[in-house]
C-alpha cells in the first residue's frame, strides 16, 4: 500500500515539475517576444514548482532573469503598466480575431468575450507597478 502512495506522490511531483518547466519555457519566450506576456506563465511555473520541487521553486525565485517578474508580483501585488496594456491588447486582439474569423457558434463567441472581459477586469483591478528606472 505504501509503495502505491509513494509512487503516486512521485508521479505527481514529476507532473508538477513537467508543468512548471513548460511554463518556464513559455515565460522565457515571452521575454523575447513582446506579444507574449511573461509574468502569468512564470507565476504558473512557480505554483507548479512549489508543489513539485522546493529546489526548482527556489531556483526560479532566485533566477536573475525570471525571479524579478515573480517577486514583483508576489511582494507588491502589482503589474507593470506596460505589461497590463500589452496583455489587454493581446487578449482583445486574439479574441477579436477568433470571434470574427474562426468561431462560428454564437454561444462560443459569447464565452470567449466573457473570458476576455474577466481577464481584463482582473488585470485592471491590480495595482500598477511603477517600473524603475523609467525608460526614456
């Protein structure tokens, strides 16, 4: 019985680690591609790593490229203005294109619009982080 529980927890940890690694990769791509938001994927990675590996969780928070995104959100509960604007624009652009060109079902279109509105409301109700140093 104990072996089954141990195997399950080991499998569970591996799945959390795999999911966290997937989100780190997408977050890293988001640093390079300006249209892909970085912080949400890195927050998801941190959540996954916290369940799968304390070592990887600490590595992510201490990472010189990724750690700042996560720490800023966790400590200040704020999102940089640039990230907010970019995220809202990308969400509405992709939902608009999907609703206009790809989705033909009215109920699905409505669900997509409601999801976009919910995400927008969430982003706009978070505090805005003043980035420092200011860019010219």
